[in-house]
C-alpha cells in the first residue's frame, strides 16, 4: 500500500526572527534540529520507516531529511529538487513580517500571504537577500526561476515533479517521505485532498510534525479527512497549527 509522509522542516533561523524567507537559504535553529530528530523518533515509534526521501534544494529541508535519517539510524536516499522549494516571496524576502504590515498595510500583506492567486512584488536586484543567482540553481533553467510566487504558482511547478518522479516510487509500494516547506506541502495537500482554493490558504502546517497519507493504487487518499487529522499526533498538530495561525508572521 503506498504510504506518503509529509514533513515541514524544523524551525529555521528566519522563522525564529519573524522574517519572510521564501527561497532564501537559511539554516535550522537548535529548536529546529530537535524537531527534526523528534520527527524521526515519531516515525520509528509508528513503524513508518521511509524507503526514499524527497527534499527541496534548501538547506533547512535537506538538513531536516538528514536528521530524520540520523534519528532512524538509516541511510535513506534523499532526492533534491527545486520544485519542492518554498514559495518565492519576491521583494518581501528578508523583511520582518511585522514591519512589512506597517510598510504596506495589514490588508495588502494578508492578500499577498494568503491570497491563492496574488503574488507579492517581484524581487529586485537591489534586494540583498535575492537568492535567484545562487549557485544552487545553476542547473535550473533561468526562465523557470521565479521572481515572486503565489500559492497557485507553487502548485503549477510542483505537480509535474509529483507526476514524473514521486508518484512512481509510491506506485511501486515504497514509503515516501517529502521533507519540504509550508507552502510546497500545502500545494501537495491541495492536490491530494482536492481542497478548494479559498480553503487551502487557511491550512497552517506546523514545523517538525509528520503527516501520513495512506493512498490507494491511483494515489488517492484511502480515507477522506482534514489534513491536521493526518498528523502522526493530531492533538499536538492542532495546537501547533493554532499557534502558527496566531503568529504575526
């Protein structure tokens, strides 16, 4: 039976500092490291040992995947692809989220953050945190690298990779772990659970909490239920998601 495990990376340095991160490549905090190790512990206790892992090209997701391996004491292969990257926050990248509300207004920030089809302003060459020319993306076609993204854009760039690579491992019966980001995982949840545009933007995915999808042979969820109820620890996930919702960032 195909089993998919979704895991948002552990707390990052810019999560902690309340900054718009997007494609900027910050590292995990000490808390984030503990969250990733604990995710591996939870998977081990549940008997859910991945056969293969997929990650973005961003170190906070890659390190999370590596720490899960360390916790499980396994050498699970990790496939890395830019299509699993976090949403690109354009010229908001590097801004403190509370300061951004003052600068642009709360309504506009909410429209950019939570509107399904509304991207923030494109990143400018003058932005000191512009990640687009990073060597990490030297093999990505230049026309594919975004200047800014809304959630709809993340869905559009992610699902082709799901169809071409990830689904093949699932259909072969492997347990697949995807260590990625709040918005790339939100895009996958939308695809799998057929969640409406206006509803998916309300989903808050906590860091370091595994979510389990048991799939049929067509890769549809065998049981229909809210995403938070798919967490390996649903009660803790609900509390953490509520905390994410209340954050100013």
